[in-house]
C-alpha cells in the first residue's frame, strides 16, 4: 500500500550525498525500528528502497546517493509529492550491548543516525567508522546527530588519502578495535558487499559480535517476489533482515561485490 507523501526539505550534504525530509500524509504510521526501510516511489520513474536516517512525527529522513535514473529523479524533487511504502524488514534492536561500533562505507552511513538516537535512549553508546573513496564525498556526521550523543567517537577513512585515515573503512575499523581492546561488544557494518565481507573477515578473531546491514534488489518489500533472496541462503532481506550475523550469510557475502 502506498502512502501519499511530500518532500518537506532538501539538502546537499556532499558531492554525492543528498538529504531528503519526507512528510507522510497519512495517520497511523508506526515508528520504525532501527534498520527498517521504506520504498520510495518517484511517479513515472522508479521504486527505490531507502534506509531510515531519522523519523519523528510522521516525517522520515533519508540520505540519497546518486546512482542512476531513479535516484537522480528523487534528488531533483523539491516540495513535490511522491509515494512511500513501508516500513519493511525485521529491524534490529541491539539494546543488550554496551557500546557499538558502526562501520559504514559511503551511503551505508544512512541508518547510523537513527540507530544512534534510539540507542542513546536505551543507554547504549554508538561510535562510527566511516569510509569513502574521496574526501569530497564526506560531510560532518555530527551535524545530523542528536545533541545527546556527545560521547560518540567518529573515525574517518578516505581511499584518496585526502582526509583522516588513508585506506578503507574495514582497515580503519580493524585498527581502532585492536588499539582499544574491550571497548566495543558489537560491530555493525553497513555499505557495499565488499565492505561487509572484509569486516566479517578482518574482525573474526576479535571475539566481538559481528553483524552486517545488507543491500540487494528489493521490489515488493513483503517477500512475495523473491527478488531479495540472499543466495545461497533461504533468507529474504525484506523479511528476515536487513541485518544479519556474519556467520549466517557467509555464502552471500562471498558471492562478490566491491568495498
């Protein structure tokens, strides 16, 4: 079921990332769990799965990366109407942990902000390792963090070596974890499949719980079409995920992708 919605705010965050605020024009929308997602329908163009970067009073925040025709059309919308469906996925509430390290690649940072806010409400701290290819893809993550997240540590990696750590997010995450033993009891990686695969491999000997926020093709959002099966596993991203333990989707992660 589509809900009518309207773009209420737009902001260019960096060279490749854009923020959109979308007001859902329907009563009874339930607050999503961290890592649940919506499908945004750009009329006449495409249906796009989008992570929830924040949600309050029927307004959802998303972060869009320009990838193709659909995302370009969504970026161009200003004060326009669109349709949304959701929220989908099982979500993830890691409230039994003390301190989480969120490892993001590129636009994989999107669900970090909503997770950080909800975690803070539960007394759980969240830190961030964020990696991008070039420094011009960066923005200041603290500008979107709730003010109560004052103790959040942010580590930045760029592959062009222009800002922060010179290298990939997975490598920086491994470094900070080994330099701070015992600081984190959970790692959640989010972004391209290659990044997820590297985090699961590089951190497998740390004794820390490892989860990944997966991405794949999503069409219906309810498990009917089978487009989001994480082959060779009998798991659907839209019903069982998008967050999984590394060990539960090893075959999917080894299937390819770039970090």
